[in-house]
């Protein structure tokens, strides 16, 4: 069932009130997966998903779109086709949260009352925090794979690049898919090398406010070797703050080891892939659900149970949560299991026995036909692996996993609340055969 927004306003008048037992904010990977898991356990649950989008995107595919492996249409389905059967889709945008009254207000003027709330709207892309970026993006060499609109332009730039300065940036905020800024760079470097003379007349620069290539030491050491072999120039403690499109220049703040700005530098570009600053959506920042004194506005939850630290009938997962681990689809899938089990326990007045251990996975593409399947415990920065292989190695089989198996698992297993660990092993044996 679909309920469409009856109006559109940033300060809506309440024209309709509805009630649902469980309300899920967000129809992305986290919201669809947790709803499917809940309904698998109990088909009688009354669950509403609030999301304004007609389309559902497999966002990890945008990097592959930017690298010319996928078309953007390969990454999208109609939202109606992935909404779990038995749930209600309220096709509207949340503008206000009132957890003291167990109420959500939408842009269309719907007041949604709930008994239990799951908050997983994804992350907000803050293009405006880099001066000049909104005006420059999508033309004259400025692109980003963090939007379905611009990912195809990334491939256009890479495919037609004839030499010069190619810059790849990381912002000074948490981001979804922390490896994505590197992945596009390695594919671009490969593409430049495939064309006669282009790489020899190209400067590839990676500019990041961090001080290492990856949070887990073993993966960082491996990527240091990749960078050295590929002759990519890395600038640590650099944060992009402005695009001067008229002169094709990028302005960076330079930090000291304590995070203080000590200087600025300008680099000219012929192409620049920008990873924009990111944060929780504004309606969370402006609510009592946001973590106190957190500039990004993440939903304040216990990192193990995923239950809100102040409002016990509220749970959160995915990119907008305060969980101190990488924001990836793999994280969301594992978190969804914990939220589903703990919410059902809470409804049944039982102890919350399921804990999230910080697991995440970031398949780091290091070139066409090479990928590091970087699985790790994000809470302790330690390697884990779902495969009987050393994960700290570039592998062709993991490239095939990234480009073939994972998209299929996403659409046909994860979003449907199905277990898929066995699919990994089947895939490995199929590839061996």
C-alpha cells in the first residue's frame, strides 16, 4: 500500500493523522532490509516506511558507474518494487521529529504517530560546505560519484582525459563508503595507463585530511604499496574548502597533527573528483534524537544494541546513526539483524540480547580486475574475513565478487531479508570451476 503526500511545504499544516505500530524512516538499504527481517519474523506487524523517492539505488554501483563498468541504469530499481509486501509506504519526506509525543511530521502535512521508531534515512550530502562546488559540479572537469546525477560524468571525464592534473579529494567529515574516493582514483589511473602516453603526462593526486590511507593498519600498509607502485602523489592533512571554477583551481586548508589549520594551498586541476562533506539529515540534527554536542547530528544510539540512549522505543542503524564504524551497506545489513531482533524483544518486554560488533566491509577496487575485500571490526580496527583467504591482498576473485556477486546479493537476498553467507561460498566454488 502506498500513501502519497497530499501537499508540499517546508512548514506544513497538519491535514492528516495516521498511526502505525512501527515506523521506519528511510527506504534505502537499511530501511528495506530491517523491514523485511521484521516481517519475516512476524507478518502481523504494522510497519510503515516513510521515504519520498520513486527510485531505489544500489549506491555502491555508482563507483563502478564512474569507472565505466556499470551504466547508471544498472544501479536503480523502482522503489515500489523493493518495498516489502505487508508494509505501508508513505511517499513523503520527514521534516520534524517529536519523540516526546511519538510523532513524525512530514512535508506533505501528515502527522504519523508510532509505538516504535526505526531511524535510517541515510546520509545528507552537504555540497554547500565547499565554496563554489554547487555551481561547478557536473561540468568543466568537476565531478563526484556521490550522486547518481554526476557518476556518469566521472566516466566521461576519465574516458576523454588527455593529461594534466587529476585530483581526488576526501572531506573532513565522516562519509558513506570511506573507500570510494580511492576506488575511483585507482580505476582512473588504470584508464589513463591504457591510453598511449596519457599517464606519463598526468599528475594523479589524492588529498585527504587524514594521516593514513585506511583505518586498519594491515590494509593501510597494503594501500601504501599500491600508491607507491602506481606513483600516485598523496597529500595528507589537506581538506578541500573551495572550487574556483573560473580558473580551474581547488583551494585546500592544511592541518597540523592536532587538526588546527596552519596554511592553505591551491592546486590547478584538469579534472577533480570531489567527495563532498556529509552529515545526518537536518531534521535529525534539529531533534532530541541527535547525539548531544555532535556537529554531525547522528542519531544517539547504544553502539551494541542500537537502541536510542534516551528514547527506549527508538532504534537507529545505517549512515545516520552514531555507531563508530564505517558507513557501508555491509554495516547496515549486519545492523539490521540486530535492530530487528532487539526491537522484537523490546516489544515482547524481553532483554535485548543481540549485539552489533562493529563489522563492516569495504571492497577497495585498486584497478580493473583487482580488489581488496577489506572486511574489519570497525570498533577495534581489526581484520576479519568471511572467506578462507588472506583479505589483505589484491585479488581478481574479489573484483568479480564486487562487480557480479554483491549487486545480485543486494537485490535478491539482502533487501528481502534473506541470509546470504552461503552465496559467498557458492560463488567461490563457481569461479573455481
